[in-house]
């Protein structure tokens, strides 16, 4: 049984940092991707970043490139999203998702079947 648990949100001032964690378990093989998505009030859920569990290939939303870094610790079955230089527009509920992929993880929410419960990130002074 696949389980995805996300955590690490909070309140931070503009320019600050947060690190989100995603623990995924229950996959039969190592060939799956982990994605981070976010949804602000009244907006569509959008893909922020993803990483392949086996080879570590990554993708980023253009607006977070250079500020966010996704990484993995396979020994702990955990993926991290380090968020630096946070802006008020980064405020959203952040969700972790997982699913087997073909060659490279995607930032499309419809490609993921397993989701965490979400964690709130608020960037405000």
C-alpha cells in the first residue's frame, strides 16, 4: 500500500526559507517520481518541482528556478523541497505526490495518483 506523507510548512517572512519533507513508501520498484504541487485560494493546483527516485532527474516551475531545490534521501525514502528567497506569491497549500513514471517525472497533477494531505506555507510580514 502506497503512502505519501508531507510536512514542514509554516509562516515565514518574505526572503525567508522553509524546507518541506515528503516520505513515500509502498512502491514495488524504485522507478517512480515525486512531485511537489501547490494550490493558492481560487487558483488551480500547479506543479512546482519533481524528482525521479532512481536517477535523480529533476524539473522546476520557471518561477521557482534558482530559489527552490528538490533533493532525495533514498535511504530514508524522503524527498525534500528547500525553498529560499520566499515571496508572498509562494503562499499556498503545498502537496507532495508520487507515481510510477515513464522516463522523467512531470509537473502535471493528472499524472499522479498518490497524494499527501498538504501543508500550508504562508509568506507574510
